[in-house]
C-alpha cells in the first residue's frame, strides 16, 4: 500500500519550510522511525521520519524546494521489500573490519548520529528507546548526562530535549477574571488617547532640596494649624499653574477645528484606588491656598478609596499630574487624559551626584516627564513649560511669594 509522507505541523506561526537534505533515495528499504528528510524553517530544523516499514518509492520535493503544511514530500510503499538490497562494502585489505559501534552509528537517525559523533560517544554502548531499540537523540543526551566517557569538545551540541522542572506547579496555569467596568473604561480612554493625539514626551530633572527643606521645617505647624499633612503635591500644583499661565497652550484643548484656551485651572491629580487609577479634579486650583489644595486632595483621595467618587468629580480637568514615584517609578511616559493636552509625571526621589557651582555634591533628585499633544503644543513650548515648573520647584520661596 502506497502512503504519502507529508509536511508535518511545524509550530505556531510557521507556515512553510525549505527541503534541506534527503537521507534516503528512491528504492531504499526504510523502517518506521527512519529519518527520510530534514526541513529547515526560519526557527528550527525538523526531521521527518518514515511512518512505516517498506520502500521509498518516490521523492516529490527536492532539496531547496519550498514546502507548506500538508504538502506531499514522498511516497512510501508499506510492506514492500527493496529489489536490490544494499551490500556492505568490502573492507580494504590493510584495514581492520568495521567495529560494531561503527555499524550501529550508521543506523542512527541523523540528529542522534551527529550528537553522538560530536560528543565522541560510542553508540554501541547506548540503550535505545525508539522503535526496535533504535537510539534517539534523548538516548544520546541521557547517556552523556550519566557520565559517558568522551573527549572534550570546544562547542558541544545543544540538547533538543527541554529541561524538565524539578518542581511541580500547583494550582491552575491561568485564571480568567472579567474586567470591571471601570477597568474597561480606563482601557478605552487610554487607547483613545493614543489614537486621537500626537503624543510626545519631554524630560527634565529637579533638585528637591529646597522644597524638602521647607516641608521639613513647616510640616508640623502646618498640620497642627490646618489639620492636614503638607505633601509635595500642593507645591507641584502651584508650580504647574505658574507654568500653565506662562504657556497657555499647555492648558488648552482641540475641539473640532478650534483651539480652546482655558483661563481657569482645574488640575487632575491621579489617585490609586481599589479598582484602579482614577483622576479626580481639584477645581479652580489657582484660587486655592496650599492648605486648601492639600485638604481637597485628601478629601478626593478618601472618596476614591471609599468608592464614592462621582463622575462629576473626575470630569472637566484642564491638566493632570500623576505621581508614579509613590510606587517607586524612576521614569515613565505618562499618557494624556483626553481631551487635555498635557500631563506631568512625577517620579521617585533618589540621592544622586550632581554638579553645583563646579562642585560634585549629593542632592535629592527627581525626574519629571511632560507628555503633550504635539498637534497643539510645539516642542519649544513644552520644554519651556517644564523648565518653568523646574524653576518653581527648585525655588519655592519665589513661587509662594509670587516674585
């Protein structure tokens, strides 16, 4: 009975291969498991074995041909006997008879044979686990691993057998959890921002020494008087407002074919809640004092944690500040919160060596990242805005005194 030998499955995303080399020729007797041909893909080299005992009747694809899944490579006549069985070559008069190990090497599959030869392993000493005791690649690998004597090789062949874990995995490999409505909406808005704006990010770094000094000096009396802790966010809100006043395009938005410049400053402050990151709005931030900004941020953050924040409290901001530093982030490229045109990313404060007045000193430094919509904000405006924020943060007295 004639059987077709076809191109086997080659792995995910692999649809075609090249016929590399044939190990048998038409008329050869073949056994089940004998390697007929090698196929090369863009990822691996595959050996195609013979499915039955018989005779290789016809080769359909030659070396160098491109083949696809299920293409017929050859025809094998199952159960047939070769008409002219191959006779072993007579040894030379001066040469000793071939050893049993050499004969066994000749019957090995090509992959196993190459591995044995490269490792210097005597194939006659290997117990085969394949059909009819044939030695396979894993058999050679196991033999080497058990301490088979072999001369050292500069570059031993890599094993085709994957390493089996020594521990068992506990529990399910995957867990399916439906996305919450909030997470779905967050995902939609992030994709919307990427698709509807020309987002670009510029970076700078700030020396936090002066701000930290003021905070350390007045945090106790500030909390005692106002009943709220003095954080860094109120400083940054004030610094951002100064930057927005100096560069109005960063506080604007595109509406259709119009640019809307806003003369109010509703600053969104990203807050992590039990259901994800949300951005409540501190309304009219420019009209609030430092204490009032801190109290409003604390109020909104509490509502986020309680899950009682409303849509109105998260809508209509003109600019957003996100502080990834509280989670340990050193650098990031924040995504815009549409339809806003700018977002400032704060990061963690780390002590670094910097040059001040031609002297190397240790200062607490923070990286700032401004992502902006390049359709409305030029690079010069974006960089200048970030420099303005940097100046305000590094000289908080001037910002607070409005000088």
